[in-house]
C-alpha cells in the first residue's frame, strides 16, 4: 500500500515490482483497485503492476473541486512518476479505458500498449449521466446500485453470491466523488482523435454488456490504427471480475507479442 499526495488530496496506490513487463491498471466507475485482484493473481510472478484508486474512490481522497478526464489521466502519470515507471502497458476498464485513451493521446511515449476493456471514446450521453446524477442527489448511491448491477454483470455472474459484495462496494462509494466523476465522463468525447493513437491495442467486449454494448466496442477497435478485438460470450461490463482466467490468457499472449 502506497500513498501519493497530489494537489487535490492523497491517492491510494498498490505496487508490485518485477523484472518483466510493467502493467498499469485503471478501474471502472464505482469500483476500486480490488477489481483487478483476480487478474493480478494470475499474471506471471515477474511482471510488475501498478494499481490505484482514482479520485473519490476506494481509499483515495475526494477532490474538493470538479475535474476532467484529462485531469484523471494526469493523476495516473503522476503515480507512474512516483514509483519510477517510465513506460507501461496501460490496462483500463470502462472509465479506466477512457483515461487510458487520454494518456495515449497526451503522453504517447509513456504507453507501450493499451488494453481497453469495455470502454469507448464517449461513454454514454451527457443526458443519461445528468439523469443518474439527479437520481443520486435525491436518493444516494443505493438508489442506483441495484440498477447498475445488470449493466455490470452477465446472467451467470448475477446468480453468484459474490455479486452482493460488488453491490455493497458500489453503494458505499463516496457520493460526491462518484458524481464528480460522472460529470467528467459526461463532458468527454475523443472519437475524432482515435486515429492519433498509434500504440497497439487489445480491446475486450462482453456479449452481455449493457453499458458498452459489443457493437460499440467493435467500433472502437475498428477506429484504432492497430487493435485486436476479443469478445467474451458470458460476461457483461467487468470481465476482470467475471472471467479473469480468460482475460489474463488473452492479456499474456498480447503482452508477450508486443514486448521486445
């Protein structure tokens, strides 16, 4: 467990050192760095990993002012600087993938490759995000948690008792931090810039993903100059939780192919 003091507050980091490839993991909205626990446990033991809780999530502080997706990307770069990571494979899910795309545009020299799980250059519509914010402001995080779960998980995982743990985590997410992050997403669309991302990319889709449906993920992969697309048949929006074995198998093959 590491802590990094930034101008907005303290960010929680988790670092695992190794002599092999270095991977930076970025979480989805409403989760914390634990969403990658099963994935990291399956990686080769010599691979290095950096995980972090973004603003208003997990053990990180909630920023006092509004912020943008580029601000969250700068947080990741600051975390990499703090632990001495110059270049890495950046792995992001949902908003984590949106942040990863921004990093590839802002600091391409820091990105060896991208792994983009269930994400797009524009996550939903501003109207939908503002409606979610209004619901949260009226009823708190619990008012949206139950409805989000079927957007997160496929039918198989929704039947497992573990789903209740993720409902609890989402319900306990700091309301102000979650709302601020929703506002950041609502104002973001980098669709026209995807052709500028030169890094090789591995893109994951889930057949039961209601948040970023497979056709939307396919469009992302097609718009990137160098991307492979893999679709998981049983998962929803969070395959790192639902199918870590399949995700890691594809991830290892990709990293071994693109690393010197």
